[in-house]
C-alpha cells in the first residue's frame, strides 16, 4: 500500500510523492517525535515534546522521561498502525538518540527505528 510521502515532495513525473507502508510508518514516528505539542493548529495535542528535553542535563532522569513521553505519544497517535515493544533513549552531547522497536499490526513484522533528536531539528 502506498501513502503520501512526508515531508511532501513530488516525484519525477510531477505527481505527489508516495511511500511504501514501512517508510510511511517511520515518517509518522518521526513526526510524532519531532513535533512539539501546540505546534499544529488543528491538532494542538499532537507530538511529544522530546526536543524540549534535549537541553536538559544529561541524566538518567531525562532518558526515563523521554522514554515515557515517546512510548505514550506513539501509543496515543499510532496505536492503530503499530504496537510499541520498546523505547530506548541514549543521551548524546547535544542530542537524544531514540530507538523504537515496534510491530506493524498489518504485517506483524518487527521493526527497529533510530531517530536522533536535536534542539535544532526541523
């Protein structure tokens, strides 16, 4: 199944770009992680606010808070598409490396995605 590509792009024929389902789900996960609640006018609660934690002190508490935010936000916004199995957060110098392991409901395939979240992410 093909879905509209994110971020919105055009293909070589000038049509709206499309993604395969596995790419589409990864793009949705990135949207949830990189969107700050309040950023979207029509969905003010969308996102998880992880970028705000990047500037906190590098500590186990920040990693734990990030794991909780990511897990709950993915369950809230993508529960119909995926089942989150694990979220791991590594605190880097000026970023967070978020690893999400999930099962795609449609295919029952297990997928591992890593997303680096920095304070200056678009």
